[in-house]
C-alpha cells in the first residue's frame, strides 16, 4: 500500500520510514508542495531497467565501440553517467 508521509518523518521517524520503504515506495512531501519518493535500491533498479529500451542499450554499445566515454554518451542521450553505467552493466559481456 502506498504511504504518504511528511518529509520531517525522515528525521523524526527514520526507522519506521525505512521499514515502510522496504515494503513499498514511500512518498515524502514538504511544506511547499514538493514530493520525493523513497524506495529500495532493488525497486529503483527495476524502474531504471524498465526505462532502458533495447534500442538505447544498442546505441550505448555502438558508441562504446566507437570509443565514446560515458560522459559523452550521457550528454548525447541527455541522461546521467550513472544511467549509462547501469546500461553498460546490464549489457551482455560480449557487447561491451
């Protein structure tokens, strides 16, 4: 079940929020209307993997073969170097 909590709970009730995030994403809100999501790394990787299309992975593989750096690839794809690293780590070893 989705939980919505004030962001102050990170300070006031951290252990409880951590336990809840272990079961399902927790939405944290602040006083000015921003919303943040706290989830496990496993859940995040599932979401990041779902965003990564086969075409994007193929493009990253080709650019790596051409000698492009992760930074150059990230700028080309308008993403972050961390996302590029995740894509590279998801690729079968023969493609890298």
